[in-house]
């Protein structure tokens, strides 16, 4: 069970098909939709503005979502928010990706299938056009995404949607082993690669 807290009459909502790690914290006006993933130590604070995760989106470990009173922080369907990112009163479009440790400020919009690079800072009100790459601090729109990059992003999101099912079915508290077991298992189900590897491939 996630760490869920009501404030006044605002109570978090988690769809039964979503996975929210037990160390994540959800407060107040938060809705986690079908098939979503919320990672360890993520903090979704709906004590001022509303927070909405739409179908199939993910918010990974140590991410923070918050906003000003009356505002909304929204991850649209299949949105993908990388480790340690901060979303403050912003909208992340359908199938868009926010890179590791990026910060997206109030009233900013990351367009459909756009990508925000790792550690980028998206200032208040900035709009990233659909299917474009934004990088830097403060961010600038660099260029339109290529087909390989688009497919790479989609593959990463599908991997997290598979992780929802894996987590719901098999993740559980355990006592650690004293030493590795013989023939220690590895996860072999995915086909994710780094973006650099994908860009350099001949496929």
C-alpha cells in the first residue's frame, strides 16, 4: 500500500490496475490512472493544485509533482517522467518524455511526443512543440525528433508499462540473501538500449 494521505476532503485515487510503490507519497488531490507506474520515493503533493496521471503514464523514483492553488500538474496518456524530475504545475503531453533530473515549471507545456533532455530547465509558460527535443538550462528547442528517437522513447514507455504488470504480480518485501545464489537470475524480458546506441545503429 502506498503512503496515501487525505487533506480536508481531498483523497488520493489509485486505479486498481496501476502500480504505486509503497515508499511513494500521495497527498490530497491526486489521481493515478489505469496502468500507471509511480516509482519508489516519488512525491505527488495535491495539497494545493491537482495532480493527474493519465492512462499508461509513469513517474519514476524520487520525482516530485506539485503546483500552485487552482493549478494542474498533468501527465497525459503514455507520458514518461524520468528519475528525479520535478513537475510543478505543468502539462506533459501524450507520449512525451521528461529526462532524468529535469525541472518543468508552472504553465509550461511539453507537447505530444516531445522529449525534454536530462537536467533541462523548462521555465514558466514555455511550450515545447510536439515531437521536438528541448535541452539546456534554461532550455531551448533544439530540433525535431528523428524516427529512431521517437521509436526509442516509445519503447521505454512500453517497458515501464510492462514493469507495472511485473510489479503487481511479483514485487514483494523479502529478507536479503547472505550471498548470491548460484546461477543468479537476470531480467531478460526487455530490449531497451541507450539513446546513443540506438542513434548509432544501422537499423
